[in-house]
C-alpha cells in the first residue's frame, strides 16, 4: 500500500552554474511510480574536499565519467548538480518505508524521487543530523578493508579532514592499536581527542609505523607518510588530487626499505572485504557505526539550504574552515 500522491510537485536544488558560482534552481518532480519513493530532505552534508574541487571546476576531463555522482545532473565542469550526502524522510512510496528516515547518495535538493533501492534506512540509534556522515564513514570502512590493520599495529592517519578523521575514529576502536592523527592544523587536536585518538603535528609524529593512511591531498603529506613508515610498511592513499600532479621521493630509501603505496577508492567494494559484501552492505555497516556519538566532532558547522551558494564559495576559499558542513532544510 502506498500513500496518496502529493499535489506539490516542485523542489529546489543547488546547482553549480559555472565554476565558482552556485545558484538555487526550481525543479519539477514526477509522481513516484511503483518501487519509487519521494523523499523530503532533512539535512545534507558538503563533502568539502571533493565538492570544492567540483565547485572550482577542477575535475580533470579524463575523470568526468569516474567522478559522476549517482544522481548527478549535468556534466563537468558546469552546469552540474552534484552531491551525495543526503538524509531525508520518505513521504511517498512502499508502506515499509513510509515515514522512515533514510540516507541517499543524492545532491543538495529539498525533495526528490528515486528508486526505493537507492535509499538506506537510518537506524533508530543514529540521529538524522549525524547520518549525513554515512558516505564518509563508508569510504573509511572501504579503506580499512583495503588496509587490513592488525592487532597491535602502529598506525598514523595523515590528514585530519572528513575522511582522515573517520578512518582514525574507526581505528581507535581496534584492540591494541597505536593510532595517531597527523595534521598541520593544531586545532585538529581537539577533534582527535573527541574521537579517542592521539594527535601530532607533522614534525612531531611518531615513526616506525606499520601502516599509514594518507588523506591530506597534499604532496607534503604523502611524502611525510612515507617517512613515517617502518621497513616494509604500507601507505594507503585515500587522497584525490583532481587535476594536480604530485611528486614522490621514490629514490632514497624507498626500495631498500621495501615500502608500498597502495590506492584505495570507494567506487569499488574492496576485494579484501568479506566475499559477497555489496555496496548496500557496506553502507548499512557505515550507518550502524554512526551510532557512536564521537562522530559528531566531524560536523563543524551548519547553514540553511538557502545560504548554500554563498556557503559553498566560502568553503572553497577556506574562509569557512570545516570538516563536514551540514545543510539544514526548512519544512517545504
């Protein structure tokens, strides 16, 4: 059984009109068909690293296809509707989902219609305001499946952004692991404490690491990650550099110490995860993990949806420092 269709079939959406300039546009919504849901957005999150690259028009042409978000409209560099951290309430659709809070990889938009299979129910133990982190924690889960840390490992996470902090938060719950969040911003120390991890500035970080997870998206951070490794250690590279090239010191002791740099990317489920794990399984696990209140430390600001064009410009320029910036939606 499904709820009767609404009379209101309009929505407002954030679009990148041209690199460096966003705007709110009106959209018409179809009535949800069989197997579809109409979702009213409660919150969305700005994934600062990726979305500010998109906002600046810095997605390399050879990555236009790989970088498409699941419900993106338009094409890079612009105009494009982009985003993937959305939490809302199901207003129409299958009875089992009516009135449920759900997470969806949807851009910043007040209402939207998607297949019911595209939404994941948020557990009752997770507030909607925190559930916007699901996509980020999902990336961290995939990274740790790739990294396969062991009990007692000495680990550094270089780069205290959304992804790095999410990885550190999960590692802090591994038994016997020494984990240190490394960032050039001393204010990240407070976030590290809230997450239950150690903290160090790059020059003070503890070395002889078995594993380093790099997420600073800087050449200096990746170089420092190699320096922190013990013999035969591994760097898991999570950074995405857009159209920037980076250089690495692969001479010096790189070969004699048998170091490894391995990429990890959320677009594919890690083959190191248990056989048969699906994208849906990975996302559901991320949402379960968000029952931990410590993750609230990753949400460092909030703005109203109507303010998003100006807020995105400030996030891109760095005038608003942020990990995850939450966007709140009025009743519409």
